[in-house]
C-alpha cells in the first residue's frame, strides 16, 4: 500500500490552489478584454477563411442582389460586370464612350430590389439605369437643356430608397440631388446652401440605412439626413479621417481604413476594430475601395478583386 505523508499532501493541495488561482486570473483578463468597448479583434480564420471573386483592372464600387449576384464597377475598363456568387461572369456592359451603353469614368452603383441597376456615370454627367441583366432602360442627364429637368455635374455616387427616390452626389456643386420618379421626376436638393451644420464641403459617397436615413461621406466625417434632406447629425471618428470605404447595417457603421475595419454603433456608441491582414492572402494589399455587408458575409472590394469574408470573424 502506497503511503502519502501529510506534508506532501499539503504541498500538492497548495500547488493545486495556486494553479486554479492563475487560471481564474487569466479568465478574468480575457473577460475584461472581450467586454472592452475599444477591443481589437483579429481572431478566427486565416487564409482559408477568405475567398476571392473576380479579376478587375481598377474596380471602384460594388453592389449586390438579394440572390447573391454581385455588380462591380471597373473604372479601368469603363464597364460594369455582373458576377455570380461563385465568381462566374453573368454579363457586362460598357466601354469608353457616351452612348447609352458606354461610360466615362463610372464612379458608383446601386441595385434596387434585384431589379434595377443605377450607375453614376461621372464623366458623362448622368445616371444610367439598367435592368438586372444589364439591359439599358433610361438616363437621368444632369446637363439636359430641357426646362425643368434636373441639373447636376460629375455624379460621384448614387443611392435609391425603398420608395424609389433617387439620391445623387453632385460633385460639381457639392450637394445632394434627389429625384422622385413617382412624382413626375420631382427634383430637390440639399447640403449645398444649407446652414453650417448640414452644409456639405466635398461629398463623395452616399448610402442608405434600413431606417431610410442617408449617410453622406464628407471629407473626414459622415452627415446623416432623412429622406427629405433634413439634417439629423454628424458622425466624427478618427477612423473616418482616411477612410476608403464605408457601409451601414442597421445602426452600425463599418468603416474601412487600410487594413482595419472599424465598427461604430451609433446608438450604443460602442467601437470595435478588426485587423484584416491575417485574413488576406499573400497578394492582398488592403487597398479596399468599397464594402458591402450581408447576412453571413462581408464583401471587401479592392481595385483588383473581391474578398469575401465570413461575417462571424467580425463578431466578438
């Protein structure tokens, strides 16, 4: 029969208590870090967590359909490409020019209910409307000589509300122009000659949240308006100073700056940063120009390809 001295047993118990104390202390540290509002997360995934879709010359914007298809504006080719979720090219339109199916430096794109595709044709001072198969439908010409029609120049961005109102970033006049096709193309504008708080200095991109609030990127901040152009507030954060892209999901802003995605919750004021370096393949250079948030994934567009990242990577 093995004999155990009381002194040895006491020593083992002390070591066991010490080990348990260390484990508990480490668990407390992890819990505090996970609860931090300014937590930096880079957990989960690896190269095999990221898929790349498509090859482009100089992509500048993307938009998706509910069924998963993706539209990409390739400014390097003055074209728009429709791509399936598995990367197959389903159609394209464009080339340099000024006809109904060509572009001059297209800047942005939005897809409405998987039916209509609107493209900001910067150099041609117009918004082009196509169906979901990229067949031409109509144009909104910003330089039309017809009395009563909308006037704008060098459209930088475009968005459409759920009710069908078209919003255009007027690069020539640093304002937002809205067009309501349901009311005989009624035109209004805001942000150009407004009071100081709501006045836009150099708007570059517009996106619409699920609550129909308009988010307009203006230099180093975001201005928020309602559908009638009434100013609500301004979002200022260090992540916006050099941001290359942003997207809105409910009350959360996703702001991309280099290899970092910052998530800002407007309601709760929580802030979280995600490092992207370890999720990109070796050819990824973190030059992200647009981002789209989906239910299970996040699409990051670089000038050359799309990175598709599982959304759970971005969760605590």
